[in-house]
């Protein structure tokens, strides 16, 4: 009887759901489970993470895209085996080409499965909504389009009169929405997939370079890299349901010259900004917790500064950054990868590259770095002990079959079972390289 009771408890779907939400609280699980139970999802996800953490170069199946793709620009997963992907067996990515085209690729097969018609203008930005298998693009002329990567033509088009410099898609309890920031400092909020205008907010006098929704979709962070811009945080609901004659609820954060920003995946109202100041362009990091409060019969946003610090003057200024639990920041400096606390305490330094790190990509599970030494390195977050830390997992070298001294790995992304990277050959062409784990 005791064993039967333990078995019953072990199969309790509510228990497994709580375990999933605790471990992957940064995920939106709506429409993601499919026919899986929470237990099946937990076990499969954990197994995939374990396999990726232990993977060595020989554990990957290597595929290289063929054909003249021109220069490969932005890329993003359209579907895959990450926590938000509902256990699909195939990893599908989208890439943008200098040939004014959008492509979809089957990573496991290494084959192109769809391409858009040639567009009139160069595509500058790409975003995807894997839960609905949709891709969003904007071109130099400010034309926004949504694609299902199956039909020849876009599902919908929305013209913006000025050039666009930021694109963010978010899946909320009220449905999916797309946000676009342009050169005039405006933020457009559009329905998906119709691209019908919901609101237009004038945020700054200068370009909106950064748009980031918080993991719980409660907040939208907006900023520009111009030194006179103070970043603003908007209450998302006010952008999705604007009130006539009223400005959306927002707050300016008193830190100018912001160049990067990351929400903490597990602290959904915490954001860390990277900024540069002064004639020496010193780099600093500052972290805020956001909250709403009723004051005098109205709701206001408050930002509490949790921590701030400047990097030592001898450190080369980073370009990229990522965040973990809200207390850690990962960034590159020259050939090194660093893990710091938000208060400025160095926890780890990695020396896995011989030359300058050219790109850093981070999500809540992985960190990828690429370098001019033709290599790519994979790290994964571990949570044992007082602080989360990075585990150095796998180093991939000599990527591609047509390497010349001018080749280098320029960018990379991954999910739990695949890694996709771009090898730049010269200023006119790139190679798309896809790795998938043996399963």
C-alpha cells in the first residue's frame, strides 16, 4: 500500500508541473506541452540538457548549407527543442540574407525547406514566435512583414514611414503582439498575425535601438544608444490597451548612454543595463527592480537600484552581455569571458579563445562565444552552490569544409539539441553551419 501511494504521488501531474515551473520559470508553457504530460516534458527536457552539457565535437552531426547565400544576417529559431517549443523533434531556424531573402532551414537535415521571394529592400531585422511558427522582418524602407515560412507571400504587411531599428515580439495572455521602434523615436504595437495597429507611442527624440519585453511580459524596456537618451520602461498593458487621451504608464531610468540591457529570466521585474560614459568610455553595469504602486489614487512605476559598478580601466570594454538568475552578469572582454555578480565581484574568467571574442549569445540555459580564431565555445548554466556558475562544455574548431585564413565564426545560436553558426568567408559571402546532437 505504501509503494502504491508513492507511485501515485510520483505520477501526480500537478507535482511535475510545479517542478517544471520552478526549474524553467522563464518559459511560457502555454500551447507548449502538446500531448505530453508534465512528467514527460520534465524528463525529456532534463535529458536533453544533460546530453548538451556533456557533448563533445564527435557527438554532433555536422551539416553545411550549400549554395550562394551572400552575407547571412540575423537568424533565429522558428521551432526547436528548447523549453518553449513543446517537444517538437525538429529544430527549424530562419536566416536573413544580403540577397534580400528570408530562409527557413531544417537543422537536423541541414536543408533549406523554404525561401521568400526576393524583397525590394534589404531585410535588417528578424524576430520569431516559435509557439506559432511565425517570423517577422523589417527592411530598410521600414516595411514590417509577418511570414509563416510555408506560403510564398507574407501573411501581412505594415508600412512604417521611417527606418526601423528594433523589433520585439511577445506572447501575452491577451495574445501575441509585435513591437517596432523606429528612427523617429516611435514605438508601434501591432497585432499578430494581422499587423493591425494597436498603439503608437513617441518615446524619444532619437532612434529606438533597444526593445525588450520582460519574461513575464509585464514590462517593455526601450532605449537608444544616443548619449542624451534616458531609457524608459513601459507597463505593457498600457501599450496593448491604450486609453484615448492618456499617455501609457512609463518611467525613465536615470542612466544615459545605455548600450545593452538584459532582463533576469528568473527575476522577471529585474533588469541590468550596460552603459558607457565619459571621454574614456568607461563601461558600467547597473541593475534595477521594477514595481507598480498606488499613490494618490493613481498607479505609478518605481525603479529601485539594486546594484551598480564600473569595470576596471584596464579591461577592454565589452560589446555583449547576458544574465542568469538576476544576480549574475556574463560578458566578454577581448579573448576572455567573464562572470560577475551585479555588484561587481568577479566569479569566473574563461580563456577558451586565443583571439578576441567577436560575439556572445546567451539564453537561460546556454552561453555561446565565437572568435576570430575560427572557433566556437559552448557553456551552460549550473545552479549548485551559493551562486549559479558557468560550466565550460564544448569547443568546436575548424568549422566548415572551405576554411581559408580569412574565415571566422561570426555568430552562433543554439537550442537543447542543436547549434547553428555563421562562418564569414569575406565581405561578400557566408557559410551556414549546423550541428545536431545524436539522439
